[in-house]
C-alpha cells in the first residue's frame, strides 16, 4: 500500500508491497528502490542457528557492483534530477558511468576523480542532446576544480571514443541570460535597471555574433565574452541611466559571478565598436570614445556586416588592387578622394587594419633563454694523446713523429748568442 514512509533515494512516498519468492518487500514505485527486504534461510547451518539472511546477501546479486560504483550511480541520478533532465538523459548518463568504470584507470582512481566522473557523464549526455549546459555549472554543483574536471572530461571522451559536439553559442546565451535577476523589479534591483528579457537577449545575441566575427570568441572561454556582451546590451538599451554602472556592479545586480577575463573582453568589444563607428559619417564628427559609443550600439548593429567589412580589411589584397590599377586611374581616384576630404599636406588616409585574431595583433612576449657563455677561445694547448686520437693513416703518424722530433731538437739545441 502506498504511503509508508519515504524512499531514501528519490524521496517519493509511493511505496508499495511486493512479494519476491514469497518474501514480502517494500518497493518504491517511482524509482524501483527496495526499501525493506524480506528474509529467508539458505543453508542448514543458518537454519540450525536460527539466523535469517536477507535476499541480497543470499543470492550475491551485488557482488559485481562495488559500493563505490553504486554510490557513483546514485550521484549520477541525483545530479540529473537536480538539473531536471528528462529520464532518457539519466539512463544515458548512467550507461556512460558504467562503461567508464570498466576501465582500470578509472576504477583505481581517487575518490575526487570519481566524483568528477559523475559530472562528466552528465555533461557529455547534455552536449550530445544539444542541452545547453556549461562545464562551470557542473563544477559548481559538484564542488569540483575546473582543471581536474576538464582533464577527466577529455580522458573519458578518449577512453570511450565518444563524439561530443561543441556547445552552441546561441543556446548558451539564452540559458545564461535567463538566470539574470534583471527582468523583475525587486528591493535589490532599482526600477531603472529592470530590462525586458526579449530585448536584452536579442541584442546580446547580436553582440556575441559580432564578437565571433571579429575573432574574440575563437579559442577562448565563452562565458566572459557573453558576460561582456550582455553588459553592453543592457547599457545600450537605456544608456542615460546605466552608463555609470560598472561591470562588477552589473554582475552583482544580476546575481551572477564575474568571470576574471570579462573586463578584457569588454575592452576588446568596445574597441571593435569604435572602429565600426569610424565608418559611419554621422558618427565621425562626434569623436566617440569607449564610453559614449555605447549609446550608438543599436545603429552599429543594424549595419554590422557592412561596417565590419569596411573597418577590417585584408591589407595585402588592398595593396595588390592598388598595384593593378593604371597610373591614370589611380591618379584620378586620389584627386577625387582629396577633393572630398581635406587632409593635411603629405598625409594619406589611414587604411583599414586587417582582421586578425588578438593573439596575432599582440603576440605574447617570449623570453629566449640566453646561451651559455663559451670559455673555449681556440688558443688552448692540445696534448699529444689527444692528437693521436685523430690520426688515422700511417702517413699521418709518420708526419706527426717527424714534427715531434723536430720540435724536440729545436728545444734541446744551443741558445743563440
């Protein structure tokens, strides 16, 4: 009958009585956990001593599953329920954990790595089903170190030969922005800082796409870029009230952690927006800086593709096109350009910089180790034994003996007057 206590695994109250080999058992109808077992006697010695043996002990059904593996499987199921994943996800994650546990390197690993393995199985399952979930979220839930988690994750993917797709950036933006506490007024969020969720999400997606087109996302962790893009989108929707708000205060209002490189990603995004603003005629006269350009983000995103092509151009292709021009045509274009824009004498308009990754624009400084100072000058005396090591032919040996005899005769001769 249902209603006898709670299940220790899932907490359900749907407990029913079931008979297995004429033994009464109390089973959870939601997860199948056996809450209480019937007892039976299996050997004459047990019967003679009036000892009762539980069913699991009598059959040895758990001999193939260690206590550590059972604990890990329960942790996988618990994590899936905390994340409210569909039942099919839970079954797949459990299967991956069982497969990984068959490898000796995983089975003999420390407890910390086995705890991380639980999160890896859930993360791989979500990635394969296009469920937006980040590695940082899993690490927060299981209190795991990010470096240990990433290493175990790559090891598991390699051991099992899994094909895990990368996380879709648009899905990540939607999931990450949905967790912000800026869409409803509250005592901690003033009314002027509350924003419409759909407007903020739409502009954030456009800024993230712009960052992707300008090499700000490639090879980097996506969350700092998304955080910077969300901050700029939020500021640009009501710049008069929000320009004075800093990135750290914004994250505090939104109740999210501030990733360490987010400030650097913010400066890089502002630099891209400034270069795009330099291509619009009505913005060139305003002399914008990284603070005031936020007011015009809407206009810049509206003409994003054209402005990116104009602001970032391959310098080599532009030079080749100029060389191919005829002298008369090139002179005509220069005259037309000089008539439209008054430039100081002797100066040419600056050509757009090439669109390159930040690591190529500002390569890291590498300190080359100084070679050890050699003490060999070439004037050192060479011993006879060392010279004999280099003599190979009989003629070389005879010549060396003659030179040695001549040297001795010179040294033993009379002194000059």
